[in-house]
C-alpha cells in the first residue's frame, strides 16, 4: 500500500487509539491492509496492542481471525465480500479460521435439523472457501487457513462452562435482540429454549478458540457486542470485531439482506447472485437490477464498491461497438457520474458488473466443473436452484 492509502485507512482511528502512531511501519501497513476495506472496526485497540507487543490470545504471537458460518445452502455473493476481507487477513500474516457451525445450524432448524445434511453442506463450504481464498497453505501458522466444525469443540466441558458464563446475567430481552443473527425476529423462538443459548454459544466459540479478530457482516454486530460484554464481565480477552458491508438484493435500493447465511438465496432467487451462476445467468439477473441514473444508491454500485474494485482495481465497460468504445473506470464516483450524465448506458454498466463478477468466479466454476460431487450433493438437498 502507498503511504497515503495507509494514512487514509488508519487516520479515522488515531484520535481514540494514539498507540497506532507508535507501531512499526510494517505493522502500520499490515493493520491498514487488514481494515482498509471494511465498514466498521470495533475494539481496534486490542489488535494494536497485540501487534505492538507481538502477542495474541493464544500467547504465541500468532493473530487468529475467525468467521463463523451456518451450513445452510449454496454460496452467494455475500461470501465473496467476506472472502476478499479474509484474503487480506491471510496476506497480513493472520491465521484465518473458518468455523463451520454445524450444531448452531441444527439449533436454527436448518434442513429440518438433519445433521448429516448440515455436515454435507459444510464439506462443500470448505472447498468453496479454499478456491475463493486462492488455495492458501493450511495449518495453524501465520498466513494459513483452518477449518473447524462446532462439533469438534462441543465435547469439551470447559466449552459448556463458557456457554453458561456467557449466559449468566444476560436478560432474555437482551438475548432476543440478538435473534437477527439467526435470521429470526425477536418473538420467533419462545417455544424453543435452545435458540436462547445460540448467542452464548457464538460468544463462547470465540473465547474457546483464542480468537483475536472476529469478522463478519454487519448483521453479526449484535452477536459480537454480546461477546464483548461477556468478556468485560469475566475478564477475558476482548477480540477486535471487523464488520463488512452487506450487499442489497438486486431489485431493491438499500433493502439489505439480513445475513450472509440466511435470506439472499431464499426470499427472491432472481434478486440474488449465487456464486455458481453462469455468466449468461448473471447477465440475465443484472439486467433486472435496480439502477436509477438519477440516484447514487444502487446494488449495482455496491457490487462495484465492495467486490469488483477491491478485487481488480478497475471495472471495464464494453458496449456493443455501434454504441461506443470500451472504457475503464477506477473511481466509483466517476462511474456514477458517467451513468447519471448518460456517458454510460445503465445496461452497459450492469453488464460490466455481471462480467466482472463472472471473471472473479471463474476459478470456482472451473473447480466444481471438475469436482462436482459436493455441489451436486448440496443441490440434491436444497433442490437445484
């Protein structure tokens, strides 16, 4: 990163966290790369302290980043947003843990509570993230990738003691307010006590696995704040929380998905981008995407901001030759202005987005074309949609 990019990423945090100024130039660069393209960072002071003192929750100086997923269906575009953020973590020497929350999905009634189907889907998710992250080295070291299933840690008595501690002194009203992390409203689970333990389980996961950075979409913010409150109560280390943006449904202006794991592919399949959509299907979906040239907000622009520019640094618009020459854009505001003043036709803008998304998914498509078994198994479970 250039010095001005590092400064732009870190300046918003300097007043509240002046110790950032005393990090080495390399650690300032690492920190800026980790957080430079996310919507929010909560508790950055903990991460700065770890970097300054070469320590971590595990006591060995290896920073550990965690993201949890309920295995619940096929991959959609929200996974791409998180994958780009996780790739930055790997590039910065952080150990990345993808936590496959099979028992959490069971609590949340995924696939009717069929644990075999949940774990089949989790295995497909492993392969998906390996490809999305560029097949990094796997292990427990710096810059390596790990996968852990919830069922691997739930035999520990210490884990369940943590769950109870995370539940202690938390009111039912407070727990209800976190139900959105499951894609549920506050009154949805009065007949199922297990769901009231879900937030405590999610908090306990982070403490049990010595996590330094908890990452997720903005939909996970309530769960992460619950975790941080538990840390205050029990004197445990308080992981830094990094929150990425959530992409709107294609047909709406600002009506965001509730969760990367829940709503996008189920409420309106034609308004959602699945990572297995063909280039032709992506163009068909993008043709119907909301884009008003007079408005600055659109899911089309969100895809450019949070996926295409972070991945490629540019977007290329290629109209039919009779309507103009190809053009390359590196600045979103200039792109919006060109659509607004008719320099760019909205349909050409949409197709440019579709083609760029397809290019970013080419490796994934190639992998599952050669290795179709796990994707086929998930298709059999959920229906071929």
